[in-house]
């Protein structure tokens, strides 16, 4: 597994910088301007073309998505997605869904209704004929009818993936409850988090009360951390809540 094990602070900074640069180098722009605007991303030895639009958060590709994709691609031995049930929250333009599907996962890709058209377009364009499982693109509004749409009894996910879903929006509690609902005993959450303002830090603190949290990457130049999380059992949670 690609890890950051530096000897000194200076070493550590250099390693973090190198990793951030390697991740950002996966993006390329078309050399010729054609009728349709797209950006290219290189993962799984393939070029992935992503179409963005400008009017919505979910219509732009955020660097956190590249961080999560880089991790998935370079840690396939430890986090093997082949035949795994995966759900992505706030999938946006779809890069994480596409890369996970290319890595062999059965992916349910979710977001707000307005975002789904462009998401479906990108997902189909980049996975058709290239993947074992066709990804399912569907609506999931955090906190809304989550049990009806994804009953815990029948929907068991190996991984929940999320990139840049925590920022100054009014649905942070609903997002927390959605993680909580979807994350079962054997589920792992891989979550790339872009730090912008204080509410994001307090979300991480509250998240830590419900889930075990391991930091996989720390990339200060991008203000992004990548976390792995898994459920705390009920007793550990109650002890944590009592101590808070
Ligand atoms: C900053 S964008 C990140 C998009 C993508 N994951 C990426 O990193 O490029 C946040 C995403 O969360 C979605 N989102 C925001 N509020 C939501 C809600 N209440 N329910 C579901 N998705 C939501 C947005 O539509 C958007 O796709």
C-alpha cells in the first residue's frame, strides 16, 4: 500500500506535496477545442472524459474526487473493489463512480435529482463496454426516505464512497444520518474531505462520535484529508456520547 512514512517534518511535507502533485497530474485538457467541453482524467490506464456544467455544485468535478480515485487505484491490493457492493453519495460528475466501476465494483451512484442527467451521461460514456457491472445512477437526497429507498434489510454495502460532501450546506445532520443508515457492521466508508471553514471541523468531531476514523492521506496543499471509517458498536458509541 502507498503510505506516508516520513522520517522528518521536512520529509513529510515533501511526500505530501509529491502525492498531491501526482494526483493533480491525472487531469488533462483536450488539445483541440471541439463542440463539447470536457476534461480528461487518467485512471486504470484509461482516459475518462468528464463533462461539467457551471450552474450547480454537483456539475463541477472537485479535487477530492481525484484524491479518492487515486487512493482506490493505487491501493487495489488492500481495498479490492472487485464484485463489491459500493454506494457513492453526492457523486456529482461521476469520476469516483466511474473509477470504482472500472475497478470491478457494483456501484450505486447517487445525488440530487437535478444532477442525475449529467451524472448518467458521464457514467454511461465512460463505463459502457468497459466494466463488469453497469453502474446504477439514482436519486438519494440525504435524510429523505432513505430507509424506503435503501432498506437496511436488503441493502448491504461493502463500501460507502464520498468526496467533498461536507461544506456549508444545511443538510449536514441529514448527511450524518444517511452515513449512519447505510453503514452496517461490515461496511467501510472511504471519504475525501475538503476543509474550508469551521463547520467542517465540527462535522468531523461529531462523525468521530459515531464512527471509528482512520486518516489515510493528509494533503495540506489541497486542504484535503482522506479518511476510512467504520461503525462503532452501540456500547462504544454510548460511552463516547456520555464522555462528550
Ligand atoms: C462539492 S460537490 C462534490 C461532487 C463530487 N463528489 C466531486 O467531488 O466532484 C457536492 C455534491 O453533493 C451533492 N449534494 C448536496 N446536497 C445534497 C443533498 N442534500 N442530498 C444529496 N446530495 C447532495 C451535490 O449535488 C454535489 O454533487
